[in-house]
């Protein structure tokens, strides 16, 4: 990932900024705080944002002698004083649209969650997971299928080997129901077996992993996008690819993601795929046009 693509801001930034700052003020440490062991990494993150944001988005931010100014809101943050007047991760969380976490390696060889600003509605609770190692977050708490046997080694190798000059970006996706948008989890909320197609949403996360050179902490960011399935199906090849991906899940993954509730959804995806094929879309060129999953 090019360094200038690390933090992304778009035309929805004013709305995001208002909601994130409001939620931080209302919920405080439930969604944003820094553990003592994460302070060095959080302070370094603020130093990095102080340089990065004004250079990348000069119309929104200005670097000052003591910190950074948000030109949209008029907020000024002194990021150099110690102690800071505000938790460093609460400052970071109010500056960007992404949710941001700080992870540090302990003597046990595991990377532990040492701070964060997880302000997006419908995402997990930072306070409940603070201090947990990555493996526990995914296995015991998140109950992610196959993490232990298939994913843990790769994730740990990524965190141990990543270098400051080579940040990494990846995307994940889920299908959720309307009543799960503001709640944690990837299934369709109440689990209705015949949920209307209009109530399904495609949820994707853009994730980045970056090591800080001074503290050695790893910064994990993620930005969530939620789009109605009926809108996704207007994209060429999307209905067929999504149906194929859902059917490819093995039983543990299918149960985890609630596929038993996807009956009407799969029928709809098949119908839209057939409509695209009948409308002249060249299925032989699918791989040339889009990358998986759509």
C-alpha cells in the first residue's frame, strides 16, 4: 500500500467527524481509550497524523507549533505536551474517519490491543477487548471459524514481520441484515428465515496494518462501508460472484455468517445474474473486469 493512501478522507468527512466526536463525548472509554502500555505508540501515532494529515489534506488540517488544527471544526490539539489534556486515541479518533487501534507485542510473543478509537456504530466494544491478544479476540471472543488452524499463523507472521516502510491494506466483506447494522456480528440479527431481499446489506471493511518506527507498535485501521444488496446487484458480475462466494462457505463458516437465512437472497442473486447474462453481459470477460468478490 502506498503511504499516501494510508488514511482516506472523503466528502462524508463532516458527517463522520460530527458523529465520531459526539460518540466519544458520550461514551468515552467504552469506545476510545489508551492503556498505559500503549501510550508510547499512541503518542507516536499522533506525531505521524500531525505530519500526514496536513500534507495529504491541506484544506482540512494545519500543522501548528504544538500540534494540529482541524480547519473544518476549528479544533486545535496540542499533541506535544505531556500529559496530554485528552486521551491520545480520543484525539486520533476525532481526526480521521477510520477506526484506529494500537497493538503492542508482549513477552509472550502475542500482539495485545493496547488502545483504540472504535467509534463506528455496529462495531465491537473497545472496552471489552482492551488488553486481549489477537488470538483471543478472534477465537474466544469473536469465535471466528478456522482462525486457530488456518488463519492465526498468517496473522501473527504479518504483525511480526511488517516494516514501517511497507504498510499493508486488505478488504473483508460480510452479508448482514438490516437489524444487524447497528449491532455487533455478521448474521442477520433476529435470524428470520424469509427475510426480504431489501433488508440485506453488503458490508465491507478496508483494513490497514502499519508499524511505527519509534515505538514498534502496530497501528490497525478499519473503515466500514454498508451498501444495500439491491444496489450492489446493479454492478456487472456482482450478483453471480456474491452468490458463488456465499455457496462456497463450509458449514462452520456458513453457520457463523447465517447462511441458513439467505434463501430468498440467493434466489434473488441468481435471478439478477441471469438477467445480466440475458442482457448481453459477457461472462467470459468477468475476470478481466473485476477482482473477487465483485
